[in-house]
C-alpha cells in the first residue's frame, strides 16, 4: 500500500496526539511492503526515518497559510504520490482529496462539543468547520475509546457503520533510579487548562493536609490557557506543593515511578494517556469517573466525581494510610496497563487501512 499521513502532530512539541502519531508510526513503518508519505505544513521536528518513508514538508511555518496548505497542497501531493489510503491522526481530512483515494480519520475526543468553553476560540472554530465535514468524507473512522465512539454515534449516528475502536497505549522510556523528590507525594500531570481540573485537585489536597495527611503534591505539565496560578489564594501548604511545569520524558517517568498515587480528575478525556503511564509503574490512580477514564483505569484506581473535593480527599487519605490497599491497587494497575500496546494498536490500524483496498 501507498499510505499518506497528515504529519502535522510531528511538527510541534510532543503532546497527546503527537505521541499517538509518533508511537503508531514507529510500529506501522516496520511492516514490509508499504510506502509511507508524511505531509506537513512546516518542518517535522520528530522525524521517522526509513527507506519506505517519504517526507513532504514546507521549509517554514506560515500560520495564516496553514489551513490552505493542509487542504489544497496535501490533496495535490496525495494525487501525485498515487496514494491508496490517506490517514489523518488528528480529526481533519483534506476535503479536496481525490475520491479515488480512500481516507481514514482518527478521532480522539469531542471536546469542542462537550466542553467548548475549555477551548481556545481559534481551535474551536477549526474543529467546528472541519471535523463534521471530515467525518462525512472519511471512508473509515477510528475512535480511541468506546466512550469516544459513543460520543460520535450520539452526534453523528449515520457514521456508526464505519467506526472502529482502537485503544492508544504508552511509550515506555528510560527511568532514573534516583528519586527527584525525597518525600512521599501524589502526582498530577497535564497541561494547566480548565478541562484538566487542576484547581479541584489542589483544593482537595489542601483538605487532605488539613485532615492530617502528610504527603506532598507534585504538579507536572506545561502552561495552558485561561488559568491563573493554581496556588493563588491557597497560601497554606505552599511548602508541600511543587508546581514544576514541563519536564523531560525521563524525569516525568521517574516522577510517575515513585508516586504514591496519580491524581487525574479530568472533566473529559477521549482516552487519557497519563493514567496509563502511571499504572505501568504499579501506581494506583485517583481518576475521574467520566468519559473514557473508567475504560482506561479499570480496577487499577479509585473512580471519583471530578468536582467533589471530598471524594478526591478521601481517596488520597485511604491510599496514604492503608499500605496494603495501596499495594493491592498498584498490582491491579500494573495488570491493567498490560492490556494496552502500540504493537496491537498498529496491527489493528493497519487492518483498517487494508479493509479500504478493493
């Protein structure tokens, strides 16, 4: 097969969709007999190399030209390269793609429908403009969880017959043998933006400390938007809260490894990689009971109402005071994490591509 890919997730700092794209491509491109064409509207900074890989990219980024480049030149490149299949791992297809080229679309979530107030206006408008049209055009649609599939069927019932669920997985990287914080702690990971619900996590932590809890709280993740300093107005316990911003992958995995629990009361996730990253180290999760998170966490954590400080605080207290319970939950977390594999995801994704051939 000759397969084209919207490689824009590989042109920016590595976040969820970028990680999904990179990890899948590492496995997909190992399969012999296929040629891969990576299309980008700017230079790719997370490249994949191989004799079966062709990269087509613009030498510089022009923000005002980005939408045009991904709609018109991508479609032209696809026709020139005589693609069998075009795959977009990020919600949008080139709508001018030739009808002879089969198209596959991955949908990670429907944040723009479920929580539009948590998105930047520009991103919201692009999703509104392109996602519905891309869903109609696509010959096959991959949802990354049953929750995302259900959201899609609820909003677009006519596409149900072309939907498949293929779970994401985790990229296992090196871990330091030394702790980065020499104190017991809970860990939060995620971009600091409203949907991640960091304020509630910190408020629950203050309640936990007031009730006699002795753990620290480590917060890792880049600055998002529409969020003031999460410690503003919460001056007590400053010495127990460590807000670190972005860290390298090795340090991130090290923080996961030595955490007593991972706290993730997100309001909405299409899949939710951070809990899975924690669970691979036998770290139990305090997770939201909404959207896809019960699918990911399984029996490896405590599911809570993400808006309830009391429930989050109670879960923190139970894990920190009952070591046997924590160990049992950690074992279940590790077993749950083994159910997810990029190799399995790649095989299933390739099967979707093959199903589009005549």
